[in-house]
């Protein structure tokens, strides 16, 4: 054991990257698994990290075997071969892997402690025993991958192992085979994504982004090497810088291999970032549609309170209509059109103006005004009405003494009535009387007129010329007589004339009602709402059917989301039966509602305000949208794996570049040209990484993202539409370029001191 520890310390430059790599992979697996289990989502989101870890570890194994070339040669000279040699070589990496697993458990626990509540929104989460099997699998697979990586060095000719300097090794048949296998695996993953259901994609599809990224990186490396080989003779007489760079890329098989992992990790990051961005946008849209407003306050008792109380409450606490708006939602799970929402649309612009911009309900602001107009029942507000009556010119003496009674409906309450007696001479003059309307300050609907006569009337015709309620003339609507004639063949009164309603001399009591009371109620409908060939109807908050006129259609509407209807609350509640028990009665509040108003509303309603952020968190948890964030976290660990693999190759490649620079300086090549060739090589690798990342990211997003089941779309919610987004792909490509430029360029940065010709003599 002592010899093993001393050997490990002497090779710490190679084993430390392996320790860090194991720590990152295990930490990522532990964190992703724990967060996925806590949020109730699939732990299979960690599959891409396992794939990249499985590919990254053999690279470290080859580097470890290269660092122990002479030790391997001495063991072979002493007759230690086969399985015995593998056992000797596996002891050091096994200790490192176990230590990395322990550190990875600590790293994963730290990530879970930080991200569980603040980022993933799943509350405090403790690591369970379920994380131990994945850790054991990671250690076992990593050890096997290390031995696979060492296998090539163990079969290396003994003369090469005892040589002072490692010879450049071209890509062999095994390397080409594994590269082709990765490409085939990526094709299989994309094919499986096209035929498998999104509800159960399978681990092949889940590993697809990593496989596509690896395939893109592998193809890019092949193309780079092919172009470099073509460039070698072309640059032979066109400058030493290009010749050295192309010769280096064409001859050495491992020169661009770390770039493949960078491309794969960046492609996974592009898919994850695109998915997280679009899922966050979907969650925000769904929460806005579901909440209906920045604040929602449900009335305690639900429908027991009724929509009338919500209307009165909002108008009492906010008389100017700047912050509060009554609303109701009837889930109506039977059909789409039975699912309906009602808003006090007169206050919509002040309370919700712009709140749904950019969501699938974008455009509803321009359509809600149509819910208050049209041929439906006209809602009026005010605490008094004025009725104007004129007599019919006559030479007779006496006075007309009409009694006018206005009937009206307040919400779903019983019809109210207000009467006034007038006295008008028979010379054709007119008179106006005031009628107090109790409760109409919250909105009411004129449902009819009764034209009667007081004691002492001369029983002559008269005309009701105006009925002013809330500043509007209710007689502007079409009216109809509802009286029954008591004389055979005589027309019932009153009759509609040019300037109003004419009350006939007989009968004594005559009634009329607005024709529009039987008209269609304007509604907004989602695109999914259909009536199967029947005329459109809408149910009031009380459940009675009314004719409807669809004045607009949108993909989604507030409160009902992607399925249902939206109507004006005062209009729909007027004359309706009591609110159905299934209704959710609420008051919606604007974002800038004063805290005092919110507090008064909460006290009056009997429940606390629910802010939009709470609805968004609940939506994310219920739909599993947290999985997209966990997937992005996994992509971050993939980038860390690629960074470690790239950094691990720096020390080894830097020594080789220093020796090459020293040899070139011996034959008279200036150091400036050596540095210029290194810059061209790094530039070619960077361009390769950027192009491959963009290609792999676009393919992964277009063919795989929709099948990764990042969310479970709830019933009635708008569907999640994923697609190519250029910004996340560009960010991933920029990260890949930065990694190759900064880390990869470090291995090719040769200074005057480290590349002096004397180092060749010192090594010998």
C-alpha cells in the first residue's frame, strides 16, 4: 500500500484530474437524482451526464497509462502480464475513484442544500440511501472505463514504452470504430425520438442530446483532420505557421479529442438551456392565465358568498375602479363551453391592462370592451333613475296622473322595483320624476316598465320619452309589449312609437320589457370551444343557459386557460339564479394595489391574497417543470466534466509543445513563428468547436427536445411548444469557444524559457 501511495503521489498530475472528474460526475449524479426524487420527476435526467462521464474517463485512463509507460514496461520485463498486470495498474485509480466518490457525495449534498429551496423550489431535501447505488455504478463503470483506456497502452510495443519520448500516434481502427459507433448511436437516438411517445421516451432518447453532441464533435474532428491533411502539402510552400498547425492537427490522433467532449457538453447545454428557457416561459404564461391577475383573493365560502358579494366588495373597497375587479370561474368539466369565467370588464383596463401581453391570451385587452356592448342585456350603474313622460295634446281639461314603475335586476338577486307618480296637464307638456334604485351602484339591468295610473287620472294616452339610468337612456334599446289585451282584437299596450313608449288609454295597467333581454350575450371563446353545430350558448354563474355571440377567439383566456369562455360578470349575473356551488368566486387585484387595500380585502374576503409568484411555483411543481431546471443543472455538470478533461490534457500537451518548440528553435525557426502556428491551431479547434456545437445544439433541440418530457401539461393548460431558439444555442457555442480558447490555448502557450533548446539536453 505504501508503494501504491508513493506512486500515486508521483503521478498526482494525472490522478488529480481523475479525482476531480470523479468528484464532479458523482456530485452531479447525486444532486440531480436527489432533486429529481424530491420534485417527483424522473431521475433519468442524469443519463447525459453518465454518457459523457463514460466517454471522458477512458481519456483519463489513456493519459494515466501514458504516464506509467515505463512502469508498465518494467512490469512486462519482469513477466507480469494479463490480468495480474491489470490488477497492479487498477489499484491506484480505484483509490482515487473511491476518494472522488466520497468527495462527490459531499459536493452533491452541498448542491442540493443550496439549490433545493432557492432554485429548484422543492424545499429542504436530505440525501437518501437511494443515491448510493448510482454512486457505486459510477465508480464501477469508471474503473472499467479506465482499464479500457489503459488497454491500448498495455498492448503497445515494448520498444515504444521504454523510449524517452512518446511518438505521435495516428488514429487507428479502434478509434475509427468507436467514432462510427457514436454516430450510429446518435442516429438511433434521433430515430427512437421520432417513433417513441413523449410520455415514455426511454433511456436512449434521454441520452440523445449527449450522443448527438458526441457525434457532432466526432464528425467535426474527422473533418478537421481531413482538411488538415489536405492543407499539409498546400501550406508546405506558403508559410511555416500554417504548415506546422496543419501538420500537427493531421498527425496526432489525440490533438482534437478533448474538443469532442467540449462539443458534446455544449450541445447538451444548448438543449437544456433552450428547454429551461421555454419551460420557464410556459410556466409564467400558465401561471398568469391561471391566476388571472398579480393578486387573487378568493372569497371564503366560495360560491356560498356569490358573485354579488364579490362585485359589491370590489366596488366598496375601490370605488374608483383602479385596483380591484370581481371575477368568477366555473370549472365546468363536462365540456369546453361549460368551463366559463366572468370578469367585471368595466375595470379590466385599470386592473389587468397589459398583464397578459406576450402570453397565449395576448390580444384579450382589445377584445374585452366588446363584452360590454352588442345586443345583449345592457348593464347600468347608479343609485337613481329619471323617467320623463309627456302627455298627448288634448282640449279636454284635467290632469294625467301616470304611475311609472321600473323593474330591474341586481346581480342574481330577485328583481327590484321603483315607482314614481307624475302629474301632467293635457296640453302635451312633459314632466320628469326621480326613482331611487337601491343597489344599482354595483350594476343592474333594467328588465321592464309598468305603466299604470294613479287615483284621479283622466285615462288618456301618454308617452314615456326617456328612462335615464346611470346616464344612459334605457329606452334606446328595442322594447316590446308584455301586456295581454283584455278586449278582443285590441292591441295590447304600450306601443313603441318614435319617441318612446305610448301608454294607451286602456287597459289601466300595461307592461313592457327590453327586446334585448332576449338577445345574445357577447363572449370570448378559446379556439377549442365548439357547440357541435348548435347555436352558441353560455351559462351564467347561476347555471342558466343564455344565447351567446362569440365576439372573438384566442388560444387562451384568463382563468379558463386553453379551454372555455369569458363573459362580463355584471351582465351575466343580472337576473341569473344563485351562483352555482362549483364556482370559484374571487376578487382580482392589480400589481400596484396599495397594501392597505389588500389588507382590507383580505379581512373582508376571509382569505389571504395569493401573489402570482406562488401560483407560478405551484404550477411548476404540479407540472414537473422543475425537471427543466434540474436538466439545466445536469448540463452545468456536463460542462464541468468537459472543462476537466480539457484541462487534464493541458499539462501533457504543453510539455510536448514545449519540446517541439525547442526542437524547432534548434534548427533556426523563430519563436514568433512557433507561436503563430499555435494560434492557428487553437483558432481551427475553436472554429470547429463552435460550428459543431451549433450543429449539435440545433439537431438536439429540433429532434429531441420535444420528447424529453420536461413537463406534464395539466388539463386545460396551454400546451408547451418547444422549438429552436438561437440565443441559447449561441450562448452554448460561446461557452465552447471560451473553453477551447482559454483552456486549450493554455497548452499551446510556449514562452521563451520553457521552450529553450537546452531542455532537450536536460531530458536526455
